[in-house]
């Protein structure tokens, strides 16, 4: 696996080139003159030590990226300006229990999954058997789940239990729904829970038995009566379904937490490609309807929900650091364990064993094709209008229709298309008008030429 770009473009479409860089971590876990610990606070992210970033979360309101350091026993914040600081954890690996104190004085033992929502930072402290919350306004830390004495390994009725009454042997992944409800997984209980607003624990998925990866294990049964694998990642899709990355059985399933609580297969990674097996981190980008999977085999995988297409987004499959400043597909990733999408489509990757956080930014490189051969144009009666101007040519390539037009000077402003402000086209085919939406990603402008895909016309001219 390798290559020079993370995507393909149709005739005349902009070519997407994804470039990878390091935004936090210098690859070292040793201080310049001392034992291993996290250092570099107050300076640029790439100059700091970031130990095993197994969890990352993006705060969309501020542009801050939060990073959990599994063996650094801290959570760091990388500001939108690129400055790194510590927001939780004093670096010691002891069991938490220091509630309602400053998060900088509190302890986090192997923090793994993290989530940020409405001024609250949630942390799964794996080896402290707790889920913690930091109120970012006042900086205090407390426990929201775990730390109690009730063993729930064989329990089936959780309705009377408060989340802080139970013992959690392995809290691992976190996700917060759009209405602020916290969900988390426990890797040793093979279960996913949520915490209701009153603090009660609710079983969402898993019957306590590790799932099989064989046929018949992906039916639409009730999620809380179905075996699941080790869940290292959770996310929500655009419809409010909870996505569960089952690391140990190589698949992603969804739980319809807003309706019938059925569990359904989304993608079985083991049968697709060995690089996509064992999904560890997961993030669903609701703006693009794309799902990203971080896999420890040295790759981040992209799954398109529209086409169920699975392809490698970043990483060459070689578990070694490398490739900064170049195409993401050519880069080496040591152990990608977490992934999240930030502003402007930037994809952040927690490269666990490489002690770095990488960023993949996609730039559009405009290209204009040579005019297609005359026999590729379609002769049927049609017109495509932009600002009441006719785009007068259509050609087909591999069964897909494209519009191609050569405008008079000044009739089309390239910046309008590039900024995404061109959204509607009127399509006339044999006198029948239909509305078709075109976004900036569908169009390419260079000089006086515009080229764009026309899905609606593809069907009509088939």
C-alpha cells in the first residue's frame, strides 16, 4: 500500500493532495536532563514530549485539540495557535480518588479515551478504574463513573445503580451524544454504558460475553443482549447512532440509541484488507458523512457511508515514523490509535507508539482537462444554467456525465466556486427542469473553464 494522493478525481476535477505534518510531540519520552516524563508546556506542540497519545478530542468552538498521554498520565491541550499546555494530571500513576481538586494536582492513571463537550473534558482513566470529568472553566476534576465497590461482571439489571457505585475494571472509550449524554466502554466487561442526567448507569450494548466474529454475529438483535468485542473506540454518526469499534473482532457496528436499540453491522474490516483489521480509534465526520478508523497496523482508513467504499487515508503500513511534509499515504505511522476531524477538514491522528500527533490537511490542486473527443459529447437536448448563463456541453466518461463550458470573460467568478458559494444549478433535459445541487467539491474553475459532475444527468442519459 502506498501512493501519492489520498483520493482520485474525475475528468477535470481538482486533485486532492493530502499532506501530513506533526503538530505535537517530538518522538522522545525523555526530558533533556532527566527521567521520562511529559515536558514542553508553554511552547510549540512539535517541541514537546507527548507520551503515547492514545486519545484525542477536538473542541470545535475554540479549535483546541486535547491529547491523552497513556503513559504520561496527563491530558494536554494544543491550542489553535499551536501552543501546548497540561490541563489534567500530575504525571503520577496512582488510582484516582482526589475529587473536586484542581485537575493539575489530580491523578490520572493511564488515561485513554477522552471527549470534550460544553466546557467539560471527560477522561477514561483505565488503570484507575474510573471515568473522570474536568470542568474547564474552574479546572477542577471529579469522578463521574467507577470508583465504587459494586461488581457488575455478571449483573444484568443496572436500573438502580449510580455510575459512581460500581467498579469498572477497564474504562476505555468515550463519546458524547449531541444532547450531552456520556457513553463509555469497558474493555474487560465487553459492554458499553451511558450515564443518565441523574447519574444512573444504563447498559447500552453487550451481554458480558466476548463476541464472535463469525457469520450470524451481526444481526439486528437488541444491543444489550448481544455479545460485543473489546471496544476501543466510540463515535456518533449523523443520525445519532452510536458507532462501536470492536477491536478484537475486526468490525464496526452501530446501535440505534434513539429508537429500538438494535445493533447492526456497519463494516467488517477483517475481510476487506489486512490493513483495515482491528479498528482501534474511530471518528465519524458528520459534515462529510465519512468514518475514519485508526488501526495499529500503520494506517488510518476512510469509509464512505454513501458508497461503503473502504480505502487507506493515511499511512503506508510500515510501523515507523516518517513522511512529514509529504503525501499522507507515503507516511509512516507507528501505532495510530486515535483519530478526529477538526476545522477545515483537518484530520488529526494520535500516533501512539511514535509519541506524536500528526495532522493531515487536504489541498485542492486545480486541473483542467483537454477537451474530450467529439464522440464523447452527448447530443440530447439539455442546458445547465449558472446565473442564467448556459453551460452548453456535456460529455460522459465511464458512464458518468460531466458538464464542460467555456464562459465569456467575467461571467464566472472563480472565488465564488472555490469558497463553496455555488450551490444550485438548474438542469433542463428535454424540456423537463430538475434541481441539482453542486458544491465546491463538484466544480473546478481555472481561467474561463468550468467542469463539474452531473449525477442527475448520468441517470437520465443512461
